C-alpha cells in the first residue's frame, strides 16, 4: 500500500463526507458519485491533489455502491506512477519530433559514433539505420578537409 501524500493523514479522511475532505476533490467527483449512485456500476478516476495552489500529488480512486446503498470511495496514492507516465509521454514527444523533422538529425556519442539517426539522415547518407547506428562515426560523413 502506498503512503498518502505528505501532510495527509488517512485517519483525517476516513469516514468523512465528501465536502469535508481536503484538496483531493473537485467538482468532477460529485458527477462520478451521482453516476455510481444512479447506475450502481463502479467507476474509476484519477485526480490531482493541490495544496496552496501547487500540485502536490495524484490519487487514483474507485467509487462503488454497496448492497446497503452506501457509496464507498477508495483512493490510492499514484504520484510516482503519474510522474513516470508523464516522463514517458515527454520522451515520446521528443522521439516524434526527432523522427518527423524534415532535417537530417543524428545523436552523436563522445567517441564520434552515431547512436541514433532519423529517416532524413538515412535518405541523405544512403545508409540504413542498421548500418549507421552504433557502427559509423559522424566523421565518415564529412569531407576530410572539413574535419580540420
């Protein structure tokens, strides 16, 4: 079980009315509660926790309606998972820019070897990625007199 966000004591939120809870909840949660109350079907959600106007944590929750008609909300602290998801998304954006730019682009290592190149670099050089990445030095693509 993951710990609650800093400054949130589980005993302070357990058994409370939704309107008594800290910054986890926004108006969207009320819609989810009403929907579960009406349909009886559980619903999951992910919400931010703000403190002092600053994003402090993320929680994943599920709302259930039990046989007695009570609504139960479970929360799990998922800040680390959310951060990893955001990092992956950011890397994917950079990868997309790298791949889709109309300029020949390569990533070079300290030993001059090309570790990564895009399609435009393949077109420009006439070599495939398999022939370039991890095998060829950028110096092989520059006229000798320009190396000096």
